[in-house]
C-alpha cells in the first residue's frame, strides 16, 4: 500500500512537471501565435509608384496584431519609402505604417506590428503595399506575377489568459497528434518503468 | 545507491526531451555525412558549401566526427522518419517539428551514460556520497548537459578518468584517457601539465608515458595535416583566440596566470592540489575568457569537492559566482540561450522577448554593457577566489 502511495506521488510530481512545461509556461508566456501565411513565391515583383499590390487575408484566428512582407532592396541602395496598410473589406484603412528603404533588407521579412485589431476568425483584410519610388527596379516584393499575390505572414494575439490557454491547448493537441505514437508510448512506458524500479 | 541512480535517471528522462539548443542540430547536420560515406568532412563541406542548407564549417576534430557519426548511424532506427528532414531544414520551418522531443531524447542518451559514469567515478575518487548526490542532483550540470546538449560531457568524463588513473598510479591509462579526450576536443590539453606534475617523483617516468596523451590526436589528424580545409575549419572555432584575447600591455593575461597556477601547483603539498589548480584555472578562465556556457562543464566535476567540504561563506561565494555566470549567459543577444531552449514544447517560445531585448527596448541601458560589467565582476570574484583557495590549501 505504501509503495502504491509513493508511486502515485511520483506520478503526480511528473504530471505536474509536464503540466508546468506544456500548459502553464506556454499559457502564461505565449500570447502571440502565427496565423495564416503565404511564403512560397520566389519571384521579385517591382515595387514603385506604378506598381502596388493588394493581398487579401482571411484570418484564421482572433485579433490580428502583425503582418510581415518579404521585400528586397538590392545592394541596400534604395532610400525610398515603403507604405503598408491594413484595410477592412470595405477598403477602410485600419492600420498604416511607412518605412524608409534603409530598413529593408536584401532580402528580408519586414514586420509591421500594431495594437491588436478586434477581429474574429474568418474576417477578411486587405494588405496593401506601395512605394513612392520613381525609378523602376529599386525595391521588390516577393510574389506571383500572374495573380499579383505576395508572400506574407501574420500573427494573432490572445485577448485574455482564457484564450491563451485555449490556443495553447489546441497547439499542444495538434503537436501530440502529429508525434510518432510509438515513440510517445515508449517514452511514457520508460518513465513508468523507472518509477516502478525506484520503488522496488 | 541503485535507487539514487534510478532517481537521477528519472529526472534526466524528464528533462532530456524538452530542452534544445541549435548546437546539437548543427553538429548532427555534419555527423549525418558519415553514414553517407564521407570520411573527410572538412573537404566535403568546403566543396559543397553552396548547396548545403547549413553553411558553417565543422569546427571539431576528426575523432569527434567519426565517434558521433557512428553514434548517429547506430541510433538511426530510433530517431524516426523526419529526423533527417529536420536536420536539413534551416528555413523558417526549422523549429516546427513536433517529433523534436524524441530527437532530443535519443541524441542525448550518450550524454546520459557519461553523466552517470562521472557520478560513479566521483564516488570512486572521493568515497563520499555527498559528492555523488551533488553531481547527480545539481541543476547546473543538468542544464549544461541536457539543455545545452553539447558533447563536452564526454571529454570531461575522460579527463576525470585520467585524474582517477593518475591518483592510482596508472600513468599509461591516465595519459591514454586524456589523450582520447584531447582528440575529441582540444581543451583537455589545459589539464595535461597538472597530470604531468601530479607526482613529482615519477616525472621522468611520466615523460615516457606522456607521448600517449598526444598520440590519439596526432593519429586522428594525420590524414588531414596537409589540408587547408581542415585548418580553416578547426582554427575557426575560436577557443585559442578567446583564451588569448584579454590582454594587458600587449600580453595575454590568461596564459600568464595559468603559468603562475602551474608553478604554485608544482610546489603544493596539498592533498587536493589538483582540484585547487583546476578551481583556480576555472575562476580565472571565467573572468578572462568570453566563454561559451557549455565550457563550464570542463571544470565542474573537479570543483564539486570544494562546495561539499566548505564552510557556509565559501558556499555563498560559489552561489554568487554561479548566479553571476547565469546572469552573464542570459544577457547574450541570443534567444536560443533563453526562451529558445523550450522550442520542443512550443516553437513560438523563440519569438518571445529575450532578457537582452527587454533591457534594450524598455530601458536606456545597453544590455551588452551590463553583461560586460558582470564579466568584470566575475573576473574580480575569480581573482579573489583564486588567491583565497591558493592560500588556504
């Protein structure tokens, strides 16, 4: 009986430790999570007064709080301004941002972080990118020539601890399901076996 | 005793899968080529640099490559299908592998074996259960071995084994052991003079055996001696430069203090003269070298005895010293040394604000200057501690 109690105590400590790592730490600290993205385009499209791009984004989480676009400033020569706007479906500007070509890498993701929009999963946004560059071929954005779609990444933030807990739980369940089940079972069995051996 | 080791194994099994540092990935990226039949990793990387996902050179010795190349080949069936996809992925999805927990578990099993062997060896050397318990349950070694996940634990074990052998008058075994350690990673060469002068009566006998301390290194690098790629890779690692970079009046300070420690060691009659010399070297090394955190492992097994057998004020000294080391480490502008360790649990940890970024963004203080000041404080503590332990033998 005493050994069973000790085994139970060991198992509870282990569950608490794993819970601390997988649930508590992640819930408390990870509020921002990546959302819908498009990163497969490898072509450079010119970005200047004559070439601007509007990318539609269907959000897959609540509260959009950042967008990133993949830009290229060859040889870091351009000092022209890049404008980024987040618009709603009615083309009303919700957030805007501008940066000198000085801040654009060759190439690199340009991140635009803003106070979270009070948006819901399924909301449609328009990501508009333009430049005041008068000359061709100074700044580029990575995208598709035919569809004019561009590479982008988004992040969404949890509104409160409850939402953070829910997001984290979904993430952990997805991770658990994509793990090798044989290895998971083997690992848990190994831990249990060592528990038993300690108590024998 | 059995239960103590089992409890130590249990704690390690709970830590091993869930902590990560990219060094283990970059090293295994290079080790994978062994099972593809590549025996000259230096030339191979030099010739294929443009097509490889990870561009850095292999900065370790050939024996390291063969040892871990073989280890990886043996563990291949247990690593799972997407292990090779993961070690070759250096793009934006590099941390999005849920099976990373199992990669970490399997890849760290050799470290677990050598970690436990160090515990066993420490018990054999000191016949003191407290030393064993301290080794098995102190968070510093668990952090160094299983969070940073570097292979330094193996040369550390071999260096401790060399000390065990020299204590038992087995010179040949001792020099051979440190010789293999040197062939795996160069740093144990620092410990060699202490072995050589351990028993002054047997110094001439030692000269005969000392050749074995360098034989494994020379034999393993012999095929590469004429290759530029080997020199470019190996001397790019930085330990030698880091040891020499702290200068006064144009002279490197660490080698000079090291010689002073060696002279004091030569004339010392203390029962713990070897450990004192290693402790002094450690205290000075930390203050004078821009060290990588895993380098602390080289010294740790030798300095435990001072923590166990010391008075409260010495314990306080060590606690402050290690707390400063911890502060120094977390102030690197490298999120993989803080939140990034938790990537196997959730890849989004890498995007959290590091202590360096937090200080930089929220205050007007330059975090690099704070880190530099902590390093200077470590140097001061190191000098005081080294002097104190040298005097109170």
